[in-house]
């Protein structure tokens, strides 16, 4: 009997060690990734595919995410309660500030939406700051997002730098982030005052082996102007039949593989600080689009698995 018990004890110890090794291996490969979350979470978007009127989806992602976006449009927007709701769910806010600082002028840009820095941007910021001082002086804010595909949308280096310097000077402990559209990466200039950078390119099954994506990835890294700058990986978490299916040759049920591949990209590079899915609710961009919220169960389970590995939730 003692021999049998001894063998069982040894087996249990070895099994426990193996599980510890597996957990340690995961931590070793993703230890540099601090954030996982989604966009269009609190941006006034009501998913048109359900009968419910809802524009805040934090309750649907918080169990496996730790960051998501809040849209700011006007200087008198009071986002204290919205940000507190995030904090209560252990979500840090990405404050989407593009509209606060920039305005649409004309269509003279690659995207045909040309934005300029507002002449009264400092006054607008001061008004917003006074109204929302209660949350700006907490750790509820994960990052200031100030560049909506800036080069693609006609925002200049000097305009970006002016906003980034303003924010960094007043809130040095809150990072600043810009995400560029991949066709404009060659022309992108990144101010040293930007902390997190990234780009979006969708309809790609595996960014690790796709030559065009890899070329964009390397181009982004050549644009780094401050060695402390980190990369935010923009995960393709939406599905458009004619784009993903016809162009990308990706079936809807294969979007879990797409997520695994983007996660592997993030794990392979120590400069990556987070993985951010574009986007969560359905019907955004075009009516037929499917967001992470509407994905098949196997895909949503993969989002949850990756998110929990990163966030430890």
C-alpha cells in the first residue's frame, strides 16, 4: 500500500510541476504584454442587430479584458461616471480624443477626410479637463488616444506633437497613443512624446507569415523615435463577408485562428505592450459587419482565452 501511495504522490508532484512549467512558459512568452481589450465599447454605438438600446459594452468584455475605449466629442463632455463604470469593472479607459483636438476641414487627404488641429484646442482641453478632473487624477485612464490614423487623415507631425506635448506636460503618467492606417506608414512621423504606436491592417489570416503585413510591421518599427515607445497590436476582431471571405479567404469560423496568429505576433516581439481588438459590437463601419460580439462561440472562446492569459483575470 505504501508503494502505491508513493507512486501516486510522485505522479501528483510531477503533474503539478508540469502544470507549473506550462504556466511559467505562458508567462515567459507574454510577460511583456500588459493589456488586452476591444474598441467601440463606449462610443455611442448601438448594435443594430439586437432589439436592445445599448452603447456601453463594458459588461460583456470586462471578465477577460483590462482596457477599452471611451469616445470624447465635445469639451463639455462629462465622462466621470462612464470612466467610473469602467474602473468598477477593472477596465482602464482609452480616451479617444481626436474630435476634441482636431476638426474635419476638407477631403484633401489620402482618406478624403482631412483633419486640422483646432485653433482653440487648448481652450477645449482646459474646459474638458476642469469638468473631468476627478478621473484625470486617478489611475482610471490607461492611455490618451490622440491620432485617428493621423497621416492618412491629414494630421501633420507638428499638430500631433503639439497635442502630445500638451498632454504629456500636464499628465506625464498617462501614456499617449496613435494608430496609423497601413497605406500611410511610409509617410508617418512619430513625435517622441508619443508612448504607444501601432497600425491597422485587416483581412489577413496570419500576420506572422503574410509578407505585406510583415513589411508594414518592419516599417512601423523604423518609425520609432524614442526607444521607450511601445507597440499596440491591433487585432482584427471583426468580419466583413466580401473582405475577409472573398479578399482574405478567411471563413467566419476561422477568426479564432486569426486571433491566435495576432496573439503570436504580439508574443514574438518584446516591444508590444498590448493587443486591442477592432471592434466589439456589430454593424460598425458597414451594416453587414460582424464584431467580436457576434462571432461564433469558438471565436469568442479564443478571445476569452487570450484575454485571460494576458490580464490574469
